[in-house]
């Protein structure tokens, strides 16, 4: 029985409700009038139900698809403007006790190089990331209670926050680790994490159990209910996601939206972010084993429809995707991208050694440096943002969402984006990137609507040029 407020995984992600939703969407695939009505509702930026979103995704009428894209762009511009937040993953360890069939970290893989960073090695990784200009990290680990216990993760977070190098500092550490207990989530909150991220992989229980035959992750309910425990542990910014291609995309698309609805109805705030990775080659993983892989055009529709369905939720795209694909989905709704990423343990301080060890979780398709990504974004009319102000000012969870839904958050985001971009230009940018960035800042300052805020920003930009750092609204 479907119940969005239930704490039981199979009730808030109810298979019968998903199947009925998919049947309803298939039945109305060519109902243009219904699709237009749903788009009209979506234009109010109040979101869509999972059933309404499924109807839009199912529709392949060229005119409707074009309208979906157009509305997604409008909503993206209205809520996020031209800002794109940048981050990098930091892999601490690839030891893992799970048997996930799609991940090269699975315990049966005997030829992948296993590694766990010492605190000194973490320091070297962070120094390398700071020298690029990064301010926001996403910690990644395999699940191994012996080699990678919660105490190791907590110590690593403490180490990362403590490293100050020249003008560099990591100001926000997001964490992507295995489902754990309320007590451990409370410890992560106390350690000062930003967002807790956990990918569901697939919401289809039989497929999930087939793909996770052994290890703690094989427990579908424990994994699916992890966000509830994180919320109960005080973490009010959580990030969901599925790995598109493991299962039928329609099913997991609906599951994602049902999970978001569950969090909203149960805790008063939906996911802070949704990630949309697609299955890609990795070590002993062959993508041809997964016939449900999602082609580009369909992927674009998924992102655009998500943007309409959950307008205030950040959408994340990683370097799994090519520059061309990333450009398209940024236009359609993505608001956060990684840059200069390494998916191997120790890949930043010594990239060549890490490549020789072959400890990467997946193949990267966008090999550009952070500066090249920043330059590319600037050339496309975007504002690359290294802002972490909301987290540090306590604007998280329902406080962030209430500001976002009223549009007031832009009074903070636009100025903070410009000031953090200025920091990057002063400290890390190539000459060409610096010139493009300065031009973007000059063009964007007059667009700050509040005259007082605009004056403060101009004053702070000058102070940043003189060497001061870390201003924020």
C-alpha cells in the first residue's frame, strides 16, 4: 500500500504505485492536451507529482518535448540564474565488502589496486585540490567496517577542514558513504558535513537484490531508509540519486520522485540534490551487460523533466559525462558540476601513480582541468560558483527551501557566486580565464536588484582584489 509518509521502504517506494503510474503514463503517451496542462502547472514552479512527471517523460511528441526543454530552461534560469556550483570528489578508500555487480570495488575483484589514504596522504590530496581552486568536496569511500570505519571518515573530515594553504581552504565537505546508523549520522553532522549523499542505484527491489547479492548493501530496506535515519540524526541536507542503466529508466525516475515526496512529506524538506549518473565502463565492468543503458536524447528529457518536477532541488552531473553532454544538461537543469575530477584513490597529488595503480571507480569522460571547466562555463555565459555560504550560515534543510521557494535565496546566491568567482580569478585562474571572469563580473553586478547589496558586493570585490578573502551573505 503506497504511503508517502510511511517509514517502511516498500510503502513509500511502493511497487504497485510505480507500476500503475507507468501504465497511466503509457496510456496517455499521446494525450497532448494532458501534457500541456501538466506543463502549465509546472510553469508555476511548484513541482509535479510523480504521475504527472511520468506522463511528460513518456511523451515523445516533438512539440511537447520542445516545450519541456523550454520550460526546464525557464525554471532553471528563474531559480538558479546563470550560476553553476563547482565541486570535486575525493576518494579516501576503495576497500569494500559488498558484491555489487556494477562496481569495480566489489570484494571479488582481485586485480584492482586497493588503497586507503593516510591522514598525511589526505593532506596532500587536499593541498592539490586547493591549488586548483576547489572549495567544496564530496568524500567517497567503499564500505568496509574494518578498513574504513566511521572513525576514519570523521578523522578525515577533521583533517580536511584543518588544512589552510595560501588562500586555499575547503569550506564544505559533503559525504557519500554507505548507509549507516542514526548515531553515526549524528557524528557526521557534528563533524560539520554539508550534504549526506547516497545513491539508491535502483528502486526496483528484485533488480536491486540481484545487483547486490552479498554484503551489507544487499539489504534493500536498510539502504532505502537511510535518508530517514540521516534526517533523524540531524542531517537536513541529503542528496539522492540512481545509476541510470541498471534498471528500466522509467521505474527509477518515478522512484526518485517518490523518494523526494516521502522526504518532503515526512520531514518537511525534500532532497537538497539529485544526481543523475549513467552506467559507464569501469575496470572489470562491461556496460554491454546492462541493456537498459539510457541514450543521450532520452537522458536530456530525464534531466529536463526532473527540473520541472523538483524545481528547487539541485541536479548534479559528474565527469562520467562528456563535455558535450554536460553542456546540454546544464542548459536543461543541472546546477552543480564536478571539475578536474579524479576517481582513483590518491589521484590528485600523484595522478600518474594513481593511473598506474588503476584504483579508479569509473572512467572519466571529461578530462579538462578545473580552470578549463571554469573557462568553458564563462564562455557559455555562466557564473562558476565556489559558494558554500548557505551551509556555513545555517541556511540548510527547510530554511534553505523556504528561501528558495520564495525566490529570496537569489539575494544571497548571486552576490556570493560573484565574490567566490573573484577569489578564484585572483588566486588560481589562467590569464584568459581571468579576463573572461572579470568581464562576467562587470556584466553581472548591475543585475543585482538590491542597491545596498550591490554596493556591498562592489566594495568586497575590491577588498578581494587587495588580498582579503571569504566574504559571504
